[in-house]
C-alpha cells in the first residue's frame, strides 16, 4: 500500500509540475518580421485579393475555352393524335403517333470580329493586373503593420516615462507630508504634490490604454483572437538614422519602377484598349460552323425500334453567317464607352503617379525633419533631465517649492515625449523610403 501511495504522490507531483511549467511558459514575442509573415498569410484583405486573382484565372481559362466547339445532346418523346405531321418521316397523317427523337448538336465560332482573341488577351491582362493588385494589398498591410508596430513601441515607452513620473511624485508626496507634519511645509505645497501625483496616475492609465489600443490594432491586422496575448519585440536602439544620405529624385524613380500600383494602372489602360477592340468587333460579321447527328422512331412505321434508328440516322453540317446591319446603335455606344474608359484609365495612371510622388515627397521631407528633430530633442531631453535632477535636490533641501518642482518635472516629461516621438517618426519615415525603393524593412 505504501508503494502505491508513493507512486500516486510522484504522479500527482509530476502532473502539478507539468501544469506549472506550461502555465509559466512565456508568450511568444513577435518581431516585425513575424508580424508581417503572419499577416500576409492570414489577413482577410490579402485573402480577398488572392481570391480576386483566382477569379481572374478562372475568367482567363473560360475565355480561352470559348475557342472550342460546344456539344449538346438532346432527346424527346412525343405523343400526338389527329391531323399532324410525323416528326420523323414528315408525312401528313391522321393517326395517333408515338415518336422518339435523339440527337447531338455542335457549333463552333470561326470568326467573330476577332472578339474571341481580344477577349482572351483582355482576360490575360486582367489576370496580370490582379497579381499586381494582390501585391498592392500586401504592401498596404506591411506599411500598416510598420506604422502600428512603431506606434505600439512608442506607447510602451511612454508607459515607462509615466510610471517613473508617478514613482517620483509618490516620493515627493511622502516628503511633503513629513514636512507638513513637522510644520516646515505649507498645506498648499502638500496639496499640489498630491495633485501632481493624481495627474501622473491618470497619465499612467492613459498610456497603458493607448498601448492596449495599438495592440488591438495589431491583432486586427493579424486576424488574431481578442483573447490571445500579444507581445512585440523592441527594436535595435543602436540604429543610426541621423546621418543617412537621401536623394529624392533617385527614390522617386525607384518607387515608380518598384511599386505595383504603376503596373496596375498600365494594365488597366491595356485592358480598356482591348475592350475597345472587342467593341469594334461588333461591326463585323460572325461565321460559325454547325453540325448535328440524330435519329428517331415513329409508331406509324412497321419497322422495329432498332431498325428505324438505323434507317432514320441523319447527319448535318453547315456554316452560319450573321451580318450586323442595325442593332439600335448598341455597338457604336460600346465603342464610345470603351474610348472614354481608356481616357479615364490614363487619367487614373497620372493620379497614381501623383500619389506616389506625394508619398515619396512627404516621407522624404519628414525624414529630413525627423533627423534634425532627433538631434534637437535629444539635447533638450538631456538639459531637461539635468534641470529636473537639480530641482529634486533643491526640493529635498527645502529650497524649492512644489510648484517649481512640478514645472521642472513636466518640462522633463515633455522633453522625453518629444524625443520618443522624433525617434520613432525618424525610424518610420526612413523605413518608408527604404520600402519605396524596393528594399526590405529591417528593424
């Protein structure tokens, strides 16, 4: 019995340890690359673009198949009485007739104003366009992730700043209380210290809320469950983004060659030009090849069912020519519409090029500004920190009022926030410029 108890105890201990080990397993820390790779596989916007590409593949395959002949089988069973025409022999009879017809029919378009060939070419262009449109959506997800990722890191560091301010305020309240009790401190100074402590508590709560909001945005981009924990990796603090040399013209030219939006616009123009060719084909005649095989049975014949099918077997082959004469100006309207759509597509391309130039110009100017802001804000932060430390020492010695200490603390806090903002904006705009040139995002 003791042996059983020992074994059971060991089993329970092992199970408990395993549970503790599994519960203490730290959550996965996501790098930016992890976020991008996962989002490109799971984001519903990217999935929708992929499905659109798959539909374009189906349309292209369907267009190619339009060159092939069709084939239909038919069968009918008829009963008639009185004066009628035998559907098999075409004789005029007055008896009751029981007849059976079976057949196979086929037709093939030989010429249709070259519309079939142009339709195939257009669907091929639309397929290529859908491929580039999928890349556009993927790029949008990558850029959204980059921006949200950096905003999340910024808000995370803001929490640390707010918590440090709160810890300092709590100490200042304790000192103020001790001095108030000793009679060496005014009540107004003590209440002001309490007010600053409450303000800093609010700032901590607000900073944590901002962080959680950005985590929610990341989960939305990744299509993760709201209940799933998400921890992100910090970036390399030793990145040198201050002395980077930038050339706006070079970046813009590379962006025009790299970004898929330009190819989407070019293919849109080409697809509309093919639509014009298809519309013009409506003025030309259509030539088709038709053929059929068939046989049948009629009850008024004395031959057997199988014999009649052999005797009545028929074959037919021919050509059909349809010449458009007047279709209520439908073809003319289609040609005019296609011509207008070509002009619209060309304007859309110009608009796309303007948008790309605006993106590059904005990122370029902001990158230059952010470089200077990093240098200025870092110097301001250093000076504000030294001033705040000096103010704390004076406050400890009783030679500085709470109001002046609060002013110094707020100045230091603003300087820290300005530096953080400049740092992350600097990283963001430099990474955007790298991305526009076709380079990988590396943090």
